[in-house]
C-alpha cells in the first residue's frame, strides 16, 4: 500500500523493518484505521487517543493487546468529526502519532 492523501482505500507502506514504534494508518469506508506496535509505556493509549481527537477525529473504538512485558499492539478506529473532512494524509497522521509517543 502507498501512503496517500486520505483517499478511500489508501494506506501506509509496509513498516516491518522500521524501529518501534511502528504506526500504520489507512482510510477505508470513511473510517481511519490506525495500528500501533510500540514498547510498553505508561499512558500510551491515553496519549494516542488524545492526539487522534486533537486531529479533528472522533475515536469509535480501541483495542489494546499486551505482548509480554515489553510491547503492546494498539488499534484505533476513528472518523473525521461531523461536517469536517479529513485534511491530513495518512503519512501525516502516522508522523503526528509517532511524535506523540516519542514525547
């Protein structure tokens, strides 16, 4: 998949070889699907949800899976706020979330 402009069906490139955190976002059926694989850290889920909401998106669902003592998988499904169109590319969303986790 290629990163894009928030168009339907677009998503980020394969990030298997990238260091943690690995963040992948894609847009499908009007929803933004965000996958995060990162080191376990206090408040990571809260930081991510707050960041998504600050990007004019509404969080519809979240999923948190612990992978032992050192890593977690987080999945967030969101959509642009009503009467607003997603103004960021998938790559920009990924970058914003990566910065959020590295603060």
